[in-house]
C-alpha cells in the first residue's frame, strides 16, 4: 500500500490534523507533487485558508503532473472554498478518464447539490456508495440529501447502511475516527426524527443517552438537536431542549452559548447579555478562555450601549494578549481569538464614528490574515457609510472569492447586481440552507428580491420578499394593536391642555432640527440636502429623544410609581424639563463641534420621532421640525423589501404589508394631531416634490430653519459624511426618479396593505391620571433631607392621594413616621413600598431598623437573611439582579431616595 493511499484513508476517516502532520513530513522527504493537494485539503479543513491558498498557488505550476486522485483532492479544496465551477471542471475531466472514480463521483455530487440539482446529486452519491461502500461520509451525505428532498424513509435506510458499514470496518479504524463517525451518525438520527416530527422518540433517546455518554458528548448531541430544531423553525422547542439540559449541567458553556445564540437571533438583547455574562463567569471559574464571550458581548451592546460595547471589546483584547503568555493554549486558538478581539474593537471604533482608528485596526487584521471575513465586511461597510463606494465594492469582491453568498449579498447592497442568472440561483440555494435562523435566511432572500427586481421579474421579486418576511415574522414580537394603543395614549397625553397648563417650560433654543416621517419616506435625502449648508450639521439618527423616554421609564420603575411614558409627562417640572433639554443640547453641540464647529443647527433624523413631537415641543418650543411625506404605497413597498437591523425593535412592522398599512394610518393620525396642537410650526415636505424641484424645496427648508441660501446644498450626494441608514447607497447618487410610483409594479399584491391602511382606527378606553402638580416626590424628598418633616409629609400625601400605590412615596412617608416615633404605621408604609421595589437594598436596611425599634426581631432577622442571600445571588449572577442606583430626570443632579432612620 502506497503512502498516498494511507493518506487517503486519513481523509476518509476525517483525521485532518494527522493528515497535515503526515503529509508535511512526507513532502520534506520526497517533494512528491501528488501529495500537495492532500496538504492543501488538510489546511482547508483545519481553517488555515492562507496556507491552503499558498499550496494551491504552488500547484498552479504543476497541474499537468497531477494524477486523477490528486485532481480529485484539489477539487475538494475548491469545494471548501466554494469555487464550484473550478471543482466541477476538474472532476468532469477526471471522470471522463476514470468513470468509476468513487471519490470523484461523491465530490461531483456535492457540487451538483450546491447548485440545486438534487436528483442528479443523489444518483451520483448512490453510484459512489455502490463502488466504495466502506466510505462512510458518502452514506452520511446521501442520508442528508434524502432528508433535504423529504424522503425520510430513504434517509433512514442510508443511515442504517452507514452504521452497518461502520460496524464492519470499525476494527480497522482508530478510536478517534470511530468516535467521530458515531457522533455524526447519532446527530443524523436526531435530524431524521425531527424531520419525521417524532420529537417524543428523539427526547426519549436523548434521555437514555445521558446515562451512557460523557457530559461533552451528550451536550454535543443536545446542542446539535437544538440547532436542528431551530433550523426547522422550532425555536421554542430548541430553547426548551437547551434549558432542560441545563438542569443537569448548569455550568456548561456550550449550552449557555447556544442559548445566547437563540436569544440574539430572536432579538432578546438583555437575555443575550445575561447569558454571555453568565458564560464569562463560568469560563473564568473553569479556567477556560473568556475572549470569545467578551467579543460577543461587545457585539450585543454595539448598537445600543456603545460604552459597554467598548469596555467589552477592550477586555477581549486584553485577555487575548494575555493568552500569548499561556503555553497551554494552542497557537491557532490564540491567533483566532486575537483576530476576533481586535475586530470587535474595530467595530466599536466604527460605530462611534472614529473611522480612521477603525480603518487602521481593520487593515492590521487583514495584513495578518487577508481572508478574515469579519474585517473585510467591517471595512467594506464602513467604506459604504463614508460614501467610498468603489473601495467598498473592491472589498466585497474579495469577500465573494471567500464566501460567494456573503460577497454577492454585499455587492447587491452596493447595487452591483450579478449579471449571470445562475449566480442568483446559487444564492437562492444558499438562502434555503437551514440555520439557527430557520429554514431560510430571510436577509439573503430580500437581497435576491432586489436583484430580481433589477431584472424586472417583479413577480419573482415579490415572491421572495413574501417568503423572507414570513420567515422573519416568526421571530418578531411586533404587536400592531399595542402600537395603535400607544399612539392613542401619546395623543391623549400631549393635548393642547398640557401646554396651556405648563407654560414657560423648555429651553428657548433653535439648535435642534428634527427630520422625521415614516421610514423610507425620504428623511435621509432631506437631511443630506440641508446638511450641505455651512451652518447645519447632519448628525444622523441620534435617538436623543427616545433615549430620554427610556430614562423616564427607568425612573418610574425606580420609584415604583406604576406609571410609564407618556402617562408620566405630567410629573415633569420646569426644572426637570430644563435639565433634560440642556443635556440634549450639550450632546448635540459636542457632536457638531467635533465635525462642523461653525454649525448653528444640528439635525436628528430619526424617522420615528414623529411619535415624539409632543415631547420635543415640551423640551424645545422653538425646535424646527420637518415632516417628510411620500406616496404611502411606495413607502410600503420600500419597507417590505428592506431587512432592518432594528427588526426586533421599532421596525418590526415592516415585515407584514397589513402591519405597514396600519402603521401608515397611525402616522397620519398622529401628524394630524400635531398639526392641530402646533399649527404652522411643523414644515411638511413631499418627497416627490424634492425629486421634481430640488432647489425650490431646499430653499423652502432652509428658510424655515432660518439660514441663508447656499447653492452647495444641491451637491448633497458629494457630502463627506457618514450615512448610517438603509438609504446609504441612494444618498450617494444624484436625484433619480425611478423610485417614484414603484408600487405600480406590484399593484396586484397590495390588497393586505390597503386593508391595513383602511382598517378602522380603534383603541381601548384610555384611563390616564393627570397630576395637578409636578415634582411632588422630589419636593417631598428634598424637604425630608432638610428635616422639614411636616412639609415633606404634606407633599407626599398629595402624591399618594392620586397614586396610592406609589412605592417611593409610601416608603418616604414611612421614614417620616419612623422619625417622629410612629413606627408601627411607618412599618406598614415601608413594607408596602419595599414590596413593589424589592431590589432596593437601603430600603431593606431601613425596614430592619424599624422592625428592631418595635422589637420584631424575627422579622428583622428574616429580612437580614434575605439580604445576605440576595448579596450572594448578585455576586454570582450580578447581571440578572436589578441594579439599585438613583436615576433622575435632571441631567445635572442625581436624586437620592434612600434615607436612614436616626
């Protein structure tokens, strides 16, 4: 038996690390060119792309010398690199020379499967299996192909044959190979039961295997089972399988990591963060690398909490550097983790618009590994944001060579559509490969919809969009009724009476300019035009208003009022409103100073600020507000064909035409309300008018803002500024009219949209308390601190008259009663407050002191034990306990609510 034949046995056994070592030694001794493809194959399977490409480059000079087996091995390398055409060309030449080459047939089958020729692939696999029944991976591939075709019985027969062949040859196999194939076959059996909808048998079998397998092997089965459930769009069952396994292995990092992946895919950010922090703690306890979890934590925070994202990325980099000194950590792992950590930091720099620093980091990563996809994608996306379309396209072309589906998807985003229809067919095949997302990859299908639209096959485009959005909807939690009810509450809270009763509120500044409207209505174009003015800085979608709204909600939770925005706006005192407004102004000025210090106006173009106009005018009575309107049918179609990063947030409506229609109706009613409350104060601009007569509309907007005309605003597509929206490509182009009346292409598909738009707008009866005075709690607390207990009691009782369950008011009143000796009454009030806010550690300490004052030592001890237990719980799981910090509306001063009984 030749040495090359022995190496081929290692390939059949999937022992690629051993193969690499053996072939490397063999080549040092012989320089046998026939072994080079085997070395490239080993590198490729081990993820060593640069080394594999180097061997392939060496082979380019000696292709004529390669025998049939070597050509088949090289074709396998091309397969791993998704160079399907090159692989097929090599294999077809070999099979013309050696028609019965079993491995050549199997690898050609894989190629046929990738382009969707399933029946042809099946026939090739069957032929290969007959020729070489001992080749176990062929049986596995055949079983999965049968599953893909829906032939469960044939899949089971192929698996049974694979197991029988393993039993026949197991004496000839090393232990590692036996274990590898056994694990693969166990996982395949679970896939077959899932396809047959026989979850009961799968779960019973898994339970039995737990008794006979090690923790690692059983967990691998469970996580594989969960992934298959998720890929079958059974996400709830997948989560249940992982959580059930955690009952036995609560600290298993693989289980926690897979749960985190499910949470991320379903948009559950806080659950994702908690799981990753849990994984970090256990990795530390188990003395395992934490870097990957810090990287993921940085990504989880990236678009929501940039400071936390940076801290996590910095921690990842520091830990990765520390691993360099650990001799027990494999060098390949150190290299991989170092790349991941530096990429996380580059992403943070880019998100915070430190583009030069980000580019330097991305380039360093690519110098170290030119095939590192995350860096190529990150740098390419940044070039798109900056308007460097050609540079972005060049990077996306490099991605295409490594991962065609990702590369073409990125190129389509840059409006570089494939000319060859066969490429679109392959991409569709890739989009239908099951993953944790489900049976299809919705984002890729939407990219394909755009490509088919470009080819004017509108029915095909719409069908792909329908399929993509239907898949995404299964993972969304959007509630159209809840949104409609919230809009009604906003209109109720921000009526004319509020402004009549709260005159002289807010800050007299015209620095902020808000461009708003339905997403895809043209807000980015409008902002880009006015931001061309020397005195106007376009800051993008800042969300400064929505962040303050979340701050209000946190405050209401903190004090246990039982209220939330918009109900709580009646508690905003002039002092607090001024604090919030000045905080926003400071933030806007800092942004402008960095990029355009001469600017007198700063634009926030968050589209959904149309819901927040009431609060904006409360904070900034003189703020300029530009409402962008567009044909609602064009808005609807543009949303329906867009895959939003915020699909799990405010953009969930965009994945259903009826939901879009209802949102359009909600928007119209809100805008009508604002025009009634603020007549003549909101400038309405039609997108179609901007397209038809850009200069006239630009003059109108600049005049409304209060700046002189500057003709350079018409060169908006040449502005050197980042654009971080779904319109990133469009605003780099001159005005074009092809997006007008786009809906006519899909007129036969708009029935759900029309139904949603015309649906009667109804909402539940609104019961919203209006406080006669604002700031009663803060006044009461301040008076308490000054030992003016009678005056404090009066303010707190006024608040409790309207909100009898207000936790902080009850507790503070209890503190006052305790101070004056009415401890029994105090305890009742303090218990009521603590019951609503059980996380407040200082309140618990105060209540213990009150118990001891009346001799209730048993209650004091029970609460003391609870504090100790809670402290241990926080120490072990701090991310899942609510942080007890004081939060105030006031940007300049924090309000302490805790007090101590003297």
